[in-house]
């Protein structure tokens, strides 16, 4: 019953707030299931204040932090989207054109997308939107990844002692699920033990006792 109530409260809190306010504490494997409702509330109290000048400056700097040439463009852009939402709430307008110009510079500096960028530059101005750039660069990034994997497979480099990113993610998800199940099982066992002790205490209660009689409650063994 206790776990059910916590699950309901956790879900209600998450659904009541915008995603950007809780994205930092979401676990990629189990979502928010590793957190108690009070943990989520404490996080919201921490991040829910009004942004001051320093906060805005830090967010602006983070928004323009150069691409590391490893992170998937989709992940990069989604993180920037969340930052931009926070800036908009602080009164800073969306900076779509600036994001487009900086992103193009980062991908050009990598030296991996020259042909794709040449095709992009040749497009009519009306088609060179930030949205279309995001789609284009993500497709090119996927092609590069696929080609690199095929090259690695052909040469046999590192295949004997490596696993794919998907396999690793699946393994981590299974491990996290096992951990959550173990913690849940332990909590249920503790609750059952406390209920047994309570029933034993009630069974041992003498009949005909005055309502004012004080009883000692059983203590939790933990």
C-alpha cells in the first residue's frame, strides 16, 4: 500500500510540472522510479526559484558550449532546447539564428561534414532553417557512424573484446531493474515483518483492559 501511494504521488508530481524542471533527475533506465516524492519536491524547490543574472549568464554560456564531436547531434540540440526554454521563462527571446550559426561552425570545424555543408549552403535561403539543418546534420551523423562501424567490422578492430552501445545500454538497464526489484523486495519484507509484529502485539493484548491503558508499540527491527 505504501509503495502504491508513493508511486501515485510521484506520477502526480511529474505530470504537474514541465519536463525541463525534472529532466536533470530522470534516470535513463528507470525514469523517476528511483526517487521518492519528497526527493522530487526538494529538487523542484531548488531549481524553481527565479533566475538571476548569474543564472542567465551560465545558461547562455552552456547554450553556446561547442559540440564535442562525439555526442549525437540530436542529444546536443535537445539539451539546448531545454536551456532555451529556461531562458525564455527568464525573459530572454529564443536565439534560433544564433544557434544555427554556431552549430554550423561546430560541425564544419570537425571536418567530417564538408560535402553535406556545401549542399546545405547551396540551398535557397528560405530552406535553410534551423529545423531543416538539424534534420540534415543528424542524418549525416548517422551515415558516418554506420560507415565507421562497417570499417571497424571489416578490419576486425576491437570486435573480440567489445560490445555494441545498444548491448551495453541493455545490460545497464537490466542491472538497474534488478537493483530496483531488490530494493522493492527488501522494503516489502520489512513491511510484512512490521505487520506480523503488530498482529502479535494485538493478539497478546489482555481482554477487559481500560481504554486509557498505555501499550508499548513494537519497534521496527531496522
